[in-house]
């Protein structure tokens, strides 16, 4: 069995793309198992930078086959746009190279309109969703009224689509939001479905077969552990399973596929979050500005999908330990270590305080997480620019110390640290004591 899993260990945007890029070059299949076009993965092809939202980013490697699993929600319009974007960049996208699970759910313009109307209705208590229709599409899935990719093949599909939009119009009316004109939507959707028909497959069966014959399957997580519908900071989460166990249900694999799986958690050297919700180690002011950047570089802390400035803070060791446990991480990759250069001293949150209680684990209930006070340890900073460093021995001792502390606090070994946005700006970390 050769299943490799990459998941975000924080609130998304951890820089999973670069690890995917690296491992995809040695993989036969690259698969997305959760979410939809709410994700934003930055991919570099030659000198060009592309923002992918739906396709597995490993598909840019010519020897991979891309899979969109049943755990996903797929907006056909976004998917076709992305397929065209990659074709224009010289990537071959044919039904030989891309498969879409018949059991994935569809996102329609009605889901997007509902997402926006529901957010507006929440007012100041909004969740800060990406507005892509993710929540309403998964709601329809759970309430067993959703439209699946395989339904596009049925002769009554357009009738079902019409009644779905009629129903959504009714709800939009209740929210006081504008309703959708049905006929043009049906025409556009029908033509999009026709183009996608050849890509519809039994992804579960094909991946099972692939693993049985010794192929390497790379599962690309979208978002991060703390946005998981069950294990994240509910209700400020997305609507899917973003964690490693979600790979099995989201691709239709059995527990046997998980045996000896490599489970790589990606975490930034500090903490970020887009949208609303608790963030115990959040910073503001000048320190926050230094971590966030100005937005002039593509790797500064501004959302790939929405362009919103990300909230930033010190690394949270409690959340990291939690992510290691929930995912069963076998290793950790720490990204953006270079951004910490130039600080006199650095902090990592190691516990939470509520009243006179100190907690080493997450309190349950997100309301509790909102009211905790972080307990920090202080570590010496370093001044050197890390961008040109490629060997562990060349890292400043303080940076080595930082990674040792992360390994100890997270209980999982840091195997690599990135020191810049380019492919080769990565340092292999020797086995550190946990
Ligand atoms: P939704 O997934 O659009 O419903 O948004 C729910 C929450 O998840 C919001 O706080 C979003 O900002 C956050 N979110 C969704 N996708 C991503 C992502 O790819 N990176 C970071 N945050 C995300």
C-alpha cells in the first residue's frame, strides 16, 4: 500500500502546495478528497504562478492522474475554467488524466446565492465563508436532496436541476435576497455538464485497484485541521472532513489503505486564519504586520481565494499537538521559517489559561477556545536571512532550537522546513528528540 496524505495542521493556507508539488513528482495518482473551490493552492509553472481551487495541484506533473473524490463538492463552471487555465499553460487535461467521482456533489449558482444570503443574514456573527456555496451544497448532501456528478448522466437531470433552483429561490425569498432566473442557468449548466461527462468515473474502484497494484496515491487535503466540520473550531469551520481520516471516506477507500500510510502535516512557523472564529495566539499591530507582509508578494498573508488579509499570530503548540493526534501525523513540515528572521525573541503558545486553570489540551466547545488566555514560552530569535540556507548545519542555532521545540511540543518530528517560496528553498531536518 502506498498512500501518502498531506493535510493542513492549522486553519488552512499552510503552504501544502509545495509539498504536494514535490511528492506529486513521485506519485501515480493525485487526489482531492474534500471541499471544493473554497481551497486556494498556489502552483508555479515555469515563471508563472497559478491559483488552483479545485483540481489537485499535483496534476501539473505530466505522469500523474488527477482524481476528484466523492467527498468533494464541485462547481462545474470553476472546474472548466481551471481546466482551460492549465491547458493554456501547456498542461494536458483529458479524460485520460482526470477523473471525477460520480458520487461527488455538484455546486450550483443556487448554492452560491444561498451561501451569500445566509452570511448576510448572520450579520456581525457571520462565519466569513468564501461565498463559494460550500455550506449549502454539503447541507443538501446531508439532507439527501443534493445533486451528484453522476446525476448529470440521467435523462431527468435538467428537471431535477430546475426543481433544485425553484426550491432555492423560495429560500432566497425568505432571506430577502434576489431570486435566480432559471432558464438561462439551466442552459449554461446543461452545456457544462456535457463537457464534463467523459470525466465521470468510479474513483473509489480505480484508486483501490491502483493501491493494490503498488501505485503511489497522493491525497491532497484542502483547508486545515482546525476547519474540519467535526474536529475544527465549530461553528467557524468549513463543511467537510479536512483531516486525514477523511481521505478514506472522501475517496472511497477502506481502512486497509491507511496501513503504513505516510501522513504529512504541514504547519506554518506561525499561525494564520482567514474568516471569523477564535484565535488564542492572535497578534495585532506592528508584530502582526511583520508576519503578514504587505501583500506585495504572492506569498504574503492574503487569502488565495478571497484576497482577504489573513489574521496572524504566534505558533500555537496546543493546536499543533491536537492536529498531530486527530490526523495521526507521521511527520511535520514547517513552512515559512524564513519569515521569523529579524525578531529579537519569538513566542510559542504551550498551554491555555482559563481562570486559575491551566490546560495543556484543547478545551471542548469553541466558546471555551474563544475565552482562553495563551501561555507562552519565549525563545531567542535570529537575525540572519535564511533564504539561501539548504543544510541543517547552516541554520542559526536559534532556528534549530525553534524546530526542536516544535518537535517536542507537537510530539511529531519536523522533517523539513521551508525557507522561501521557491521549490528548492527547503532544509531537511535530522531526527530530533521528541
Ligand atoms: P467555506 O468553506 O467557504 O464555507 O468557509 C468556512 C470557513 O473556512 C471560513 O472561515 C473560510 O475563511 C475558511 N476557509 C475555507 N476554505 C479555506 C482555505 O482554503 N484556506 C483557509 N481558510 C478557508
